[in-house]
């Protein structure tokens, strides 16, 4: 398996029961600063300490309000992700990308943002 994975993209799909999803709405003018907006709100959004969370986010189609951007933020405990990476490394696999599936969502990619 590890030989086949050397020439492939290894994607870890993190289980939904270890992922927390939050939704926020920001003004359309904040779209170009979205990374900073989410980073500044992680402490409020996360059930884990800021330095113990990994997160990613994506925008969603608005609710009809063109002046607002709907943002979905997916978070997981850094320790859980690190443990999964270690387990896969023991099998000779290096994770290229992590995705998470929220309870009411399709898989969303981690944008490798952490604090």
C-alpha cells in the first residue's frame, strides 16, 4: 500500500464526530479579508484552545442577501489530527490533504490554517 501511495495523493477524511462546524456571516466587503476574519474569530468559534485547533473554511451561497457572505468553518483538535498523521506515518504514508465531513455537508478541504 505505501508503495502505491508514493506516487499518489494521500487524502485523510476526518470523521464527522471529531469535527465541529460553525457558520458565520460577514459583509461582502470582508470577502477579500476572509482568512483574517476567520482567524480572529476562531477563539470564539472553537471548543478547543486556539493553539489546539486546526481549521478550514469555505464560502457558501448566500441566503439571498448580496451584501453578505456565508462562511462554513470546520475545526478539529490538533491532537486528534496529529495522532491520525502519526498512525498513517507508521504505515509509511504521508498525508497530503485532510478533508472533513460535517454532519450536514459534503467533504470540505482543510486549508491548512492553524493558529
